């Protein structure tokens, strides 16, 4: 058996693909909920991360979830590192 040490968190390669899809879907849904409650004009990435609790997600998770939400046409980048819903009609007022 081989062992290693790293100062960074490591991902397990033995996890279920379905689990990771469900996790990513939940992350995207957290982003959508935060943007639904955001003021007009969207949120800066740092504020979005704070609202969804992305620090607990692990490294790179927020970026991956944002890329997926953009690819699915749910979110759009409206400025430099500023994100909003692609359909502003979903906003809660």
C-alpha cells in the first residue's frame, strides 16, 4: 500500500459519479437561490461565495458550479466577476 501526504485537501477517486452530480446540482441550486434574492445587477463573486457558504464546499467548487450554471443558461456574467440570473424574471422583489 502506498501513502502520501499533501497540505491540500484531496479528492477521493472512489466516490460515486451520481453523488458528485447530485452535489454539483445542489451547489448550482444554492447559487440560483442566492441570485434570486440578490439586488438588481447581481452579485460580485466574493459576495455570492459568502451567501452560499462556498468556503465549506472545497477548493474550486464554486467556480465549477458557476461554469455549469452559465453553460446551462441559468446564470450570466454581467460584469467583471459579477453574476446574475440569465432570466431576471425569476428575481424576488
